[in-house]
């Protein structure tokens, strides 16, 4: 049996150059943290919302939970396919997510809607910057980020529409 050498080669090869892989990997890792946190915030809100519109907000939050969770998986697996190890651990999310803080305890339905609108705004803002960043490094990743942005911008509209008087 061949002896293992001391130098460790990357177990997953990448179709990208080292430089493009590094930039794209960072973009995907940052997006992963935002999406995991968005899923956690939406679940927290799902459990803690109270008020006249409890039922519709409670149900709509679970739709956001599933899309954020599904996209987080797509993003993590895209990173893996590029030879970049995704890190979705709780401590990494707590340290690196860019979402505004969501307060604990029962939350009034309107307050929840406002918090979700602002969480979506912050995720979308960074997502759009990351779409620009991947323009020269990896169009396949960019395509995935565009699909995520399209869905989250639709969700943003639907949440914001409920705030109109
Ligand atoms: Fe539930």
C-alpha cells in the first residue's frame, strides 16, 4: 500500500482557477450564513407572533422558512461542488450573518412583518452585491444567486404589501 504523503491535496477539485474559486467561495459562504440566519429568524417569528393577523403571518413565515432552508442547501452544495468546504455551524452563523437582530419574546404581528421586511432587505442588498462579484468569477454561481434574489424579492414585496395602510 502506498504511503500517505505529508502534503494534503484538496479532496474535491474545482472547475475554477484558484483566484476565482476563492472569491466565489467567499460569496457562497457569506450567502449561506445569511440564509441560515433568515431561516432561523423566520422560525423564531413563526413561534412568537401574536395579534389579529396571527394565522396568516404564522403560515407565511413557514413558507419563508422552507425557501430559505432550501436555498441554503443549494448554496452550500454549490460551494462543495467548487471544492470549497461550506461552514453552516451555529457559532459561524452567529458570528458572520449580516441580518439585523430579532428580539426574543412574543412579537406583535405588525412588528414581525416590519422585522421580516428589514431582514429580507438586508439579505437582498448583500445578494445583489454578490451577484456583481461573481460576474467575472463564476456565471453558474451567479445564476443560482439570481434565482435566489428573484424569489426573495418576491417575498419582500409580499411582506411589504401587508404594511400599506
Ligand atoms: Fe410550525
